[in-house]
C-alpha cells in the first residue's frame, strides 16, 4: 500500500469514488456536487486529501 497526496490526475477517480459512497448511504445534495467539483478550493484553504 502507498499513501499519496492528492493531485489533479486523481480528481476524476476521487469524484467518482465519493459520489458512489455518498449516493449509496445518503442522497447527493447540491453542496456535495459543488465541493467535489471544486475540491482544489478546499485544498487551497489548507485541506488535505490522501488516497490509498
């Protein structure tokens, strides 16, 4: 296993993975789409995403 920081090349997979689990357990809301499609803003604000 390798832990890597988020990079733009992972965006499509990141959005897909999160959309799938949110849709399975909850209901996707407009804010979910907004955050997932603009994840770079969260990272710019100091957030981090790690992919395994």
